[in-house]
């Protein structure tokens, strides 16, 4: 079902299956085996596969150049991300489409109960940062981080940072901060 309020989407993201309830494209890493979306929990197997093959975690197409990573200031500082790499254009779309990012007053994931089988990295928080940082990297690698339950989870690590873009909320709207 097309959503008339969607912005122009990058071609790969525009071709993704749509969530029938919201009309949003379903990112590769948020698609369950039955094709339905889970916009809260990533499919770890797909996330690892996309990152290892240098494919965008949102649209599934080859990255073919720098990769974008989207997270808060702590992730930007450390270069460690729980979300896999994506095209910069797909990351821009996520900034406007993902309610957790785009709408500061949307119900936070931390207010919802995560399923018991969900594994999160040690120190991970579902809290929404006050600022979002998009780091553009020319190289990254996939690592493994310890999980809260004693297991392990994938970790996506920026190896060679090219640049970054910062976004914050102004009057309830996410806008890019232009730094000179």
C-alpha cells in the first residue's frame, strides 16, 4: 500500500516490500522469515550477512562505496554500532521514516517489552539520544560483542571515518546541524 506522505525514497528502498499497516518500506534487517516486519528488533542473521557482503542493511543493494552508520553520540565517538551499515541516502530516509528517530514524542522502544529471545549488547540502551550522528565510513569491520545474557551479538565497527553529520530536535522536528 503506497503511503502518500512518504518522501522521495532511494530506488532500492522504494522497491522494498511495504508494511501493509503503515505503508513503510520494510528494511532487509527488519523482515521476519514470513515477510512481516519487526521494526523494533533486528534480524541478526540478516544483519551479519548484509554487512559481510557489503550490502545496505535497509535496501539490500550493494554499498558500492562509503557506508553510513546511524546512532547516538556515544556510538559516533567509539565507532561501535549495533545497527549494520547502510547507504547514506537510505540512512537519510530512515531519519524521516523511523518513528523512533523522526518523532521525539513517539512511544520509545524502551517503553515496550522486548521478547524474551532478544539478545542485546552489554551496556546497550533503547533510550533515544538527544542527537543522532550519521558517520560516513570508507571502511568497517564486523565484530562480536558480549551480550547481556552471556551470549554474543554482532558489532559493526567503523574502521576509517570519512565524515559525520549531526541531527537534533528543534521544536519537535529532526533537523541537521550544520557545523562550520
